[in-house]
C-alpha cells in the first residue's frame, strides 16, 4: 500500500492536459476527491494502472515525473517532518530509510555509503507492477525535492539513475535534474558525495523531532511487519550488494544467523528460498523494464557466470532470460 501524499498533484496535472480526473478515477472505483487527503492509501498495483491510463489519456510519457516534481518532504507527513527536524543530512536520510515503511510498504529506501559517495535509492519490492517507470520517476523526482529542502534549492546530485529503459523523450528529465540521468541502471537512485551527510540542518528542532518520532512509533505499532515481510524488504535491497549472505542479512536484522534460520524454518521456509525468490523478482524487473544485457544482470545479482544465471532463471520460469524478455506480455512474474 502507498500513502497518497506524494501523488496529490495527479488531478491537477491531469487537468493541465484538459483531462477530467473524476472520470478517470471512477474507472478505478475512486472518488474524485480521493487525492485531496494525503492520508488515503491505495495499492501500488492500482497506482501503476492509474499512471498507465494517465499516460494513455494525456499522451505524456513523463507523466510520473510531473507528479514527482510537485512532491517534497511535506508530502511524506510525519516522516518528512522528522527528516526536516533532524540534526544533519545523514540523520534525516537514516529516518527516511528506517521509517518510510509506515506509509509505503511496496518499496524500500536505502542509503548506501562507501566512504566517498552515497547512493540514495528507491526500490519497489512488489513484483509485476505495471508502468513501474512512472512510479520510479515520481520517487526520484520527489527525492530531489527532499534533498533540496535539506541542502538548499540549488543542490544537485552527482548522478541520477533510473532502473528502466531510456525513454524516447529525455529532455523533461534533463531539465528537471539539470543533467541527463543514467537509464537502464540496476537501481533508481540519487548519487552524491558522502561528506554531505555531515551537513547540519537549519531546521533542526529536538522538540518537533521527538513529537514526530512518537507519532511514527504509533504508526509502526499499528502495522508492524512480521519477520518475513522485513526480510523480503531487506533482501530486495541487499540482493544487488556484494554480500547478500545469511550472516550479512542476519547482522542487518540484529539476530544470529542460526536464530534466523530456525525462525524461518518454523514458518515453513528458508533463507536460501527467500533469497532465490528475491533474485527472481529482481531479475524479472531488470529484464522487463531495462535493456541491460542478461550477462550484466547476472553479475548485478551475484551470479558467478551468465550460464549459472541462465540455468537458475530457466528453472524458475521455464525459459531462458532472452526468451522470457522477448515474450513478456506484462503479466506479474510467477514466484518459484
């Protein structure tokens, strides 16, 4: 499920193209005023289909980018205000990665720091989402606005990445980001110098921060993920990292590897099975949404060779990666 706050501009953008938002939303059983309340929620699959109809109706292939351009930290509600009241940029982004799941349970934000650069990424964990490129455009455009709210209106990243194929018209992306993004990437992300994490925030407010932390704690208690949900979200981020072992994942969760294995066995599954499910879902997204060669996807997902990836993918889907990509008919991927 997604909180509609970051999508509130959708009706206004539709109207700017001369389209009737009420008529379009009615196709999905939604009231004309649905996007007036930022606390409303809808599934990411429904959001993807709505974006598909918006693109079809307006002829605008960068419709999601237009929505994201109007979303900032305030669209994230309590999470956004927690970020704004944090002491520095690093603490604010930690809060985003840790707490976004209270309002967006279909994706995960990650802040990866190698000491020189930070990769702030947004990854959809739900498989088979239609028009994923529109959703990712919303997220990364909103991410740029959030970073500018933290760092100043002139802030620009070193690089912008999108995990979908290069669109026919890239100029709207170039204008908004002040650079040409890298398309066909393994993840959708903003990349910037690691030193920025230490930059203090002028809006730091310990009292507001405490209020927002308490509010988010209430929301977490209402809809806390179980172990499997937490693990699937974490695996979707770590599956493209150099170390996605049981020990590494257990450390991130804060338990011993043997303990994690026992708990998973009690729920009728295993770490290896969940990791393979995650690899398959990530492979499907990259094969369908990007033009990245299969051998490169194999390397991204940690396979020792393209042939090992091909064998695994054929075992999951019944087809080789190239065959699956060629015959893809926009159906949700089948889990192994």
